[in-house]
C-alpha cells in the first residue's frame, strides 16, 4: 500500500517503512506525527483518488530528527552601480519514518522488522568485500614502466644493432637542421 501526502507545499509518495525528508514540521525526535492531507491511496490495483483529499485516510510517522538542507547563495546586484549583496541560506528540514498508512479500514504497516537488519547485513558485507579488495591491491605494487633508455641499458651487452632498435625513432628533425634547410631552399 502506498499514499501521496501533501506537506510543506510539496507532495510525497510514501510507503510504510520509508524514510523521507520534508520541510520543517513541529515535533521532537521520537515523537509521532500524523498527516491528514492524503491525496491518493493505492493498494495493488485499487487506487483511490481524493477530491482533494481521501476521506478518513491518514499517514502516521515517527520524527527521526532535524537537518539542514544544502547551502544556497542569494546574490543580488544592479548593473552600472556599486550595489552587491550576498546572503546564504540553509532550509530547515525534518527526517520522518513512515510507520502506518490507514484508509477505509485498511492499515498498512512495514513489511517486516527484519528488513532493516537484512539491509544492514548487506551493507556490512559490501564494506568488508571493499576493504578486502583494498587490502589486496595495497599489497601489490604497480607495474613499473620501462622506458626505451632503460631497455637500451639492459640490452647494452647485446650488439649495437639491437640497441638501435630499442631506441625510439625520431618523428621530426631538430630545429637547427630545419633552419639550414630553409636557407638552402632560398638560395
């Protein structure tokens, strides 16, 4: 079962067990809050749309705590005048966990209390695999690149022809030779 709730001038689609962040609502951490403005209730194929709200439908949740939104910069200025004003703003928000959705005598509670525990176990397993991978890669040193000069030094015992092959070919001529060639071309 899910519902669409209106609070703080915004609409949220919620299910039992979801956590959401809404505009600041009066209430201390741990207190219960009830949303009366339920705009829609869906239960499988049956969807009830309110006009504007669904009669008798409520959504209850627990306040988890308060938080601040991202910092917004408000910058005002006027052209051709020395007028500049810079202000910052952080919106006050409230974190809420939805406990129950009730409509028309039906109540929907979170699927199981074991789901959060399973989610935590999965997160721990992911973290341990990530740390194991980091430990494996930390033990290995990256492969060292060998330059053409290093190869030539290593092959110094070989014939001089072998060391010439190890040197990279020049793709362009030195600048001094170009100047001489341009002089000879002009004459």
